[in-house]
């Protein structure tokens, strides 16, 4: 029985990790006042770049690195467009999401001459932490996971501390909260917004890499399947408190993992697929009831 | 800015600046730039851009193809409406897929289960689809006004739920028994869209969509509600101050948007092959092609048919491009994305202008 | 009266802390500052006085590097400087506390103070050092504050202390306080004055921008008075009196246009009954009652930010009152929508023309149509079904109004954003007056409008009243209120603190009440008696010579 529960914990973590990286990217953008809905496309690009990178370098970590760098580069469109050129981040993001979808499919055909999915023989997935297998409790949870899974939590704590304890972090938070005040104290607001968005791109690259080389070892067209949107919802849910993100993302991970479980015992996949979205929406509504009370204005 | 040592002629420059401000320049420029970027991508892939683009045009505008092309143009126009109506008041409807699928399901159910002659059954099915999908779309309005969840987010979260539920119903509840594919049985004769002459793809559904576009144009330019939509889109506070009930307006706009998407779903289902097939409504990507068309038109009703032509050509021609020029059809999606990104980044021109004037 | 213009040489330094010479600034056709000279003696408290629009804010924005002067020079410590932005000014030793605070609500006091200039240890913010710095500064200047408190939870007075600490942390030697008492309670004002004195005694030069006479008299060493962008008076505070300051501030050369009055007023049209708006602990509008009758113009005087705007918003319905009742023509409209209230007979000329009164990207025609689009002749007219509009009628009506109100535009299809402020305002006024609503609220109707247009707007309001309309006129301009209003109420800190009939109202009395002189009085009715000086008291000639 215990094995079953621990393996469930493992499944939750597995499902939650990509969302967690992406949500952290969104949260950092939110901290500088950029509404970032480009996560879905960036994560998808990251997944593709990770697989392509692993295929070409022959190393899964090479794939992760390429995913990280190229997705950061991809995020430059949103970063420069919204921060420097004051373009609407929503429209840019709609565009880059479509672009990522099209470009990954296009490159799949052009580079690898396949369509739908790409999983060549010998494609290096990220190594699992099998050395933990014999450790009680930890083993069943983490032995089958990649290093990126525990790293997600380290990164989130590190980012949280960085925001809290360093001058740059403090300034970054101020940029989102009151840009005029920050600018009046000599902080370059567009520059912070730009680099925060690019950093978000790097994190989405890792999210994609974990998805394509950790959770599975394959790239499939549109394999992010809405995880980026769940991440956006998670960012809304925690409303600017990044340290709450793990909780939100683990919740979504649990919904997804529970879905798999229920499928295992015969529940239709179609309904379990919808569960994360439904749960997200319900939780959003519940947390916003206070908002509803605060404005009874008849419009 | 580093400029050439020779002083640029101020007159020519001014002329250029004036020309650049013409409203048609932005969409047109975005398209041209996107096509150039697309050409670079094709060339980088070691293929010939000219052959590819020629193949796109041939594939979509070949007289033998026009029947099909027009039907797709109709669907894209319909989905463009679903995006454009809320866009007029500054809201994004990204839930077109869910709305469309619900409409398709409703139409299929009505066509299969209501024993009426075709003359009544077809309008009833379309109407029912509009009501169900419209109601579903309108859900986002109270979520925004009462709970502060942006419409862009709620439509995105609601859409996959609808898609999944429809998929489930198809597979387990109302789907054809014993079929490998999750799909409804073929709709009966009286539950199919009426044909237009001997065309095999375009049918009266296309006329319905054209009628919807005309209706949107008229409502937008002639009605009080259309006026209020534009006012709120231009300045929400101004609208509220002037007495526009913004919450109700959002409800109406989202209901209309959902209804438009639902009608598209209904028409697709009631056209050949006369079934609702799992995933068949979504996979052609009409929703985002429509959204792209709406964005490119800036929500303006009169421009939507024109911008929709572009994305129709890309969509339909993509297949023949793949066949004859060996360029993957996903290039259509790439170009859609590039058009939108370029369009959004047009602000760089304003930025440059202000920088120059302040320098 | 000797102007202390020739820098009183103190023992420490020969040069004054700041010297502004011949500063000029214009915005389009509006001259905001014209040949302004200002000398700030080191370690002194210097009040810069003037009414709304006198050019105080523009002058201070130039001193702090937010604007660039068109002409003139700025010297700091005797050295000419050119500021490309506030950072340059900060580096030169200036600090500014804005009227609207620029604070990070979610952060602590200490984080707000050190933001952008953080003490660090090993790359991390040294929070202990930051707190120590805040404590040290607080003690030195008597700025009572708790470094670990979250700013969002603080009172306005405490937030202001944080703003002052921010400037002091950056070693500001010249501290500009822009209308610092606008948001403070009387006891907070007292402690602020203590801080100001202490800072000056410690060698800091303090600039106090204000329009309130008693503050000037209570805390400053020297005063410079501005009117219409020019210096109209320089005093050593010890030699200044309320009367001389009022005289310099308001001037006498413009003949006051006095409201002729109609003598006949009709039934009550608008009734505001014990209305409170905003958080009950710090309400923007506090228990305000007033009535406007048909055929009457009631003026609301007050310095910007004393609750007038919130009162208007509550009457219109874009903001809901926390308590109290609002009746239009006897009908309670409290919880109703804006649309219902307008239908019940309300028209509003809003203060924020670009943000609320117009949609800049829409055409003049569309802007003048909002609110009329469902009524004849545009909607609901011959042969039109309900909900449809006649575009021809819309354009025809727009052209008619453009001609009638003399709006200078290339055509009714031109975006309103391309029009000048005065012409855009005419469009707003045309739209609202053409409702023919029984009740009109006009909020700063002549703000940013050229002189010729002001007259025509005033005439329109008088005609409106003559037609039986009830007008609530909110204005910062006393002259405007005197010219138009039959009765004037004065708002201060969200309350009505004084009420004058047209006969009793004078610039001095209203000015005194606006400056809070009435707040010491037990009842608003007592206000006229407590006004610092009746207008007929002979006042010393103010110093108007501007050559140094």
C-alpha cells in the first residue's frame, strides 16, 4: 500500500515539474508587470530544442542546455517587443505561441523528415536518479526522476531568496509594483522587464526539456498540450507570491496524476484530461470570491 | 541612429512618413514582412521559396479547388467573427475550439434525434448550436466581471474542458457503436446543409456565415450596441462614464462570439462527411487562423473577409505546397504566427518616431 | 519689505544652496513659468506659494530635473547645473517628496528607503544596516517610524515620513516637499512641521510648496509667491501677513466678474445627503450634504484632492458611496447604474478629459455621440427600430454642435485626440449640455482651456442656469466660482467646511477656507469670521519687481 502511495507522489512530481518551471517564468514576468501568456509556446519550443539538441550532441544535458539557450533567445521577441517597443504582450504571445507550434512541426519535417513525433533510436533521455533506489521513502519517489525534478524546487527557493535578499531582486519587485517609483529612483524599468522575460524563456526551455527528455524521451507535435496555460493560471492563483507556486503546481500535478490513476481503473481519458483545467478554474473562482465581495458595483 | 552622411531629403522623408501612417499600411506591411521571413525560413531549409509560394497559390486558387477554398474561407471568417466581436471591446476570445465543438455536438444531436423535415430541422440545428455555444462563451463574462478572471484566461481554460467532454460523449455516449473512430453516425438527409448547385464543399452554410459577417458589419457600424463596443474598446472608463453597462456588453459580446463559433461547428458537422468526428473540427486550426485574421483586421468587420482570404490561401495551399514543393504544410502556422508577431511589433515605428522627435 | 534676494550670506558658505535665475517654461501656448527667480538660503525653510496653476509644480519639476527649462539657469551651491533627469538632481543633493507618494506598498519601510541605493554585504541586502540607517535618520530628524513595518499598512503621515527618509537616505541637502500637508491630519501636520524645523536646523534646505497661508506663516523663514507663472511677492516670513500673502497670491488687477444672480430658484434638483465615499476609516468624502436647486449654480471650491472628484464620481455612479443617499429630482439613485442616473436627468463634465471624458482614438462625432446614441435624432427616431442609429443624423448633429460650439477641427471624423485641449473640452461640453438634463455637474470645466473659450464656457453655464438647470460647479479657480455661483461650498479634507452665499463670498474668505483656515472653527458657519483677512483690509503692496 505504501509503495502505491509513494509512487503516486512520484507521479505527482513528474506531472508538476514542467508546469512548475513554466509557472516560475510567468511569475517572474508578473513581478516586473509583464502579463506573460507565451509560456505554452516557449515550453513547446524548449521541448523540441531539447530533443533536437540531445539528438545532435548525443547528450541529454546538451539538449537541456540548447533548450535553455534557444528558448531564452525565442523569448527575446516578447521581451524586446513588450519592454522596449511597448507592444501588446498578449498579441505578441498569441503570435509566438502559434509560431512555436508551426515552427516545431515544420522543423520536425525539414530536419528529421518525420511528422507527428520524433524519437530516433539512441535518443538520449535525461538520466534518472537510480542511485537513490535503495533509500527508503526518497527512493520510490525520486529514483525514477531526473535531476531536474528536485532542481525545480531548488530553483524556486533560490529565485524566491534572490527576489527577497538581493538588491537586484528588490529592484525587480519594485519595477512591477510601481514602475514610476522605481524609475524615479534610478532603476531602468524596461531593462528589468526585458531580462526578466528572457530569464523566463530560459526557465520555459528547462520546462520543455524536462517534458521531452525527462517525463518521456520523445518530441510530439503540440506535446505541451495546454500545460503552459495551466502555468499561467497558477501564476494568477498565487498572485505575486512565487513561493506558493509549488503548492499550486503540485495541485495541478496531482490532478493530472490522479487522472492517469483513474484511467488505469477504467475512467475515460477524455474526462481525466479535462480535470486539470476544471480544477484550475474552480480554484481560481474560489480564491476570487473575496474579489467579488469587494466590488458590488452595478455596471 | 547612425545615418548616412548625406542629408536625407526632408520632403521625401515626410512623404514616406505620411504614407507609413496610412491605415492599410500596417496590415499590408505585416503580411509582406511575414512572407519575406517565411521565404527566409524556406530558403534556410534548403528549399525554393518561390516554388513554394507558387504552389500555395496554385493549390488554393486553382479553379477546381475554389469550391473547397471558399468553404474553408467561410469557416475561417466564422471563427474570425468569434474572435473579432470581443476584440472590438478589447477582449480576447481564445476559446473558439470549445465553442465550435459544442456547437457541432449540439447540431449533430439535433439532426440525429429530432424528427422534423429538413426545412425546419436544418435551421433548428444551427440555432440550437448557436444557443448552446453562445451560452458557453458567455460564461466568461460573469467570470470576468464578478471574479476578475480575465476573459482571455477563462476562455482558454473552458475550451479544453468542452473539447474533452465532447470527445468523451462521442466515444462513450452518442458515438456510433462499433466504429474504430469516435464519431456520430452519418446525419440523415434532412439533417444536412442544403447544397449550392452541384458544389460539393461550399453549401448554404457559407451563405449563413456571409450573412453573419454582414450582420456584424451592420451592427458594428449602425447599432447602439456596436457603437458601445467600439467606445469601450477605445476607452473603458469613457464608456462607463457615458453610461455603457460594460458587464452586460461583455456578456453579449461573448455570447455572440460563442454563437458564431458554434454555428461554424454546426455547419462543418452538417457538411460532408455529415458526421461529428472526434478532433475533426479542431485539427484544421480554423480557430487560430480566424483569430489571426481578426487581429490582422484590427477587429474591423469590413476587413475580415479580406484578411481571411490570406489565411485561407495559406491553409488550403499548404497541402499542395507540401505535395509539389516539398515544403511542410506547418509553414502555414509559422506564417500565421509571424504575421501576428510582426503586427504586434509595429509599435517599434512609433517608438522610433518619438525617439527621433525627442532627440 | 526687503526681499531676501541677495543671498543672505551665512557664515558657512558664500553661495546659496540653490539659485534659480530667470526660469521660463511654456507648454504650447500656455506660459507656465516666466522669468522666475528663486533663491534658497542654506538651512532655511522656503515656502513657494501660489494657487492651483500658478506654476509652482512646473518650477519644482524643473528644479528636480523632471522637466527642462526653456530659459534660465539653475545653480546648486553656486555651480550652474543641467539636469537630464531626477537622478542628476538626486546626485546633486536634491530630494523631492511628491504629493502622490511613490512607494512600494508590499515592501517594508526599510526596503522602501534603501531601494535603488541598498547597503549590501556579500552581495545581499544588508537588512540590519538598512534598519539601522532608517533608525539613525529617524532619530536625527524626529521622523518616527518602524523599519520593519509594511508600507501598505501605514497611515498617510507615516508614508510621508518614509518618503522623506528616502530622500534623506540619499543624502539630500535640499528637500522639496510638494503640498505635503494635503493628506495629513492636523496632528500629523504639527509633527511634520517639527521635522521640517529640525531638518533646517541641521543644515538641510527645505522647500515647502503650498497654497495654505497658515502653513507658510507657521513654519517657513522666507516666502516666494507665484501667480500666473511669475513671482508676485517675496517676503521674509516674519514680515509677511495673511493679507499680504493673499494679495500677492490672488492679485487685484483682474476685475472680479460677479455673478449677477437670478434671485429665483426652483425646486431641489440634486440632493446629496450625508454621503461618505471610500474606506470609512480614511474616507475621501466624509459625510457631505448639499443641495442644488433648479435655476441655481452651486460652486464647490477646494484645492484639488480634497474629495471633490470622489463626490462627483459617487453622484455619477462610477463609484459607489459607502453610505448616505443621493437623490436626483427627488428620486433616490443610490445603487443605480450610471446609465439609469443619466436617464434620470444627470449630465457630467468630467475633470479627466483624456482618461474619462473622451476616447482619444475615436472621432469627434463618436465622442459627441456617446450617451445620445439611443435617443433621437440618432437613435429611436423616424423609421428606426430601437437599438439602431442613424449615422447620417449622428454626423449632422456632430457638425451642428461643432459649429454651435465653435470647435476647431478638420471635420467631425477627425480623431478627438488630435484636437487642442480647449477644443476637445468644447466637444465634451457640447455632448453633456445637449442632453438638456435638469442636473449638470461641471468639474473643472475650463481647465487647460484658453481665455476666449473660458468666457464662452462660462456663458454656457449661465444660460444653462437661466434655462432652469441645476448646476454643481467644481472648480479650483475662485474667480470662476465668484463669476458663476449663487452659492459656494468649500471642501477641505473630504468635508464641507464652509458655505457662502454669492453676496458673502470673497476671494479672501474662500481662499482662507480652502487653505483650511476654517478647520479650527467649531462650525462651518463660523468660517467667514475666521478668514485671515477681509478683502477690504488695506494690504501692503506686494513686491512685484522681478529683477534681482
